């Protein structure tokens, strides 16, 4: 992959890779100390977490992967790109690196993908930081059915494959303050998906919002497994995708949680709040040592 577009001042991290059956998965591993594992969604990659990695790595070990099909990872044409398969890859990374007592940071598809690890291994997860996401079946919910049917159907597939529609207009649409997603920043989401052949992961995910309902329902059925984990909820209140009702459902799960609401902030909290998230997360980590 030609990386001339990658701003090394914005993303100055060393690239690491693990070999999986379907291809090489890229990840960042910066800093030392307690481990924080960061899971992204669609169409993002570890670049989304650059402000957190820079701010937290002086005191913590920050690990952020790019799922297969995203960022600097391989994009094999014949692989399924199912979210449950991505979750298995995240677990493989955690196991191969021997990560212990981790703090999970999740957002968008990173919610079910990352939290599935916590549900399977609650004794190896120390804390959770959750941004706009979900962990349950949304089958039958009108707006999710519409979004999944539109962008996961033939029209959405055409728009994503031909015009990189998810990394372009969709990212802008779900932002509260679109000026925070400037052209230089958005370039870093468009360029890793530069050709139609590289966008399969980006068009599979929307369809799976409904088509992976059985898997999502199975995750929710286990939510008591993570009830005891101290949790920080950082929520963009102007997200057209995950709103106050999803936040309230997460609040119902946990015995110990703190919620910080960001008015006027949309779906990609990491892009709109940037380094302002660092002291909030640091305080949470220290208070829940």
C-alpha cells in the first residue's frame, strides 16, 4: 500500500502486524504500563484513536488494531468480513500479545466486536470505556432496518464500492460538528479504501446490522457477565445512529458507571472531542485502579 497520504505527525506510530489465516492484521502498540485495547468501527481504523494513543501512552500501553479490510490491514477479496469473525481476530491479537487485565475502549462496531471479548473473558478485562455503539439485536427497529436495508442492499453496495460512500458522505452526515472532520482528516479514512476491491468490509458491515441479529442477541443475553466492570460512557448526543435510548440501555447494564454526555457531538466522538478525551479517561482509570 502506498502510504504517501499518511500524515506521520498526526499518526507517528510504529506499525506492527500479526499473520492470520485470511491475511495480515495491522496494529499499534505504544507505551508501557496497564494495557488499553482500542476497537474501532466502520469505516475507521486505529487512526481514529491517534489522540488517545498520544495522550495515554506516556503512562499506559495502548494497543489499537485495524480489522481485516480496514486501515493498513490486508483486504482479502474472498473473506466473509462478518463481525463475529472480526471479533475472533481481536481475541487472537489479545492472546498472541499476552495482554492481561485490559481496559477496553470501544465505539461503533467496536462495541459488539470488542465487548464480545469481555463477555467471553470477563476476568481478563478490568474496565470499559464505551462510546456511541450497541450490544443487542435491533431487528424490527424501523431506523436500523431502514439504514441496514439501504446501505447494506444493492444501492448501498454500489455507492460504497463505486464512490467510497461510507468513508465520505456517511462520516460527514453522522458528525455533529462537520468542521472537525476536515478534508485532511477525512483523507485518512478514504485512502485506505482507495479502490472498490478494498471496500468489501465497509459494505458488509451495514448489512450485518440486521443480518447478524442472532449473534448480537447472543451477546446481549450474556450482558450480566460484564455488569461488575467499572465503565465510562462517553456519548455524543447529536449522533443520528446511537441516541439517548442506547445510552440509557447501557446505563442499565452496569453496577458502577459514569456517563459524560457531549451535546452537539455526533457519532465519532474521538474525532470531535480529540485530545479533550484524554484527561477524562485518565481520571476514570486512576479512580478505578
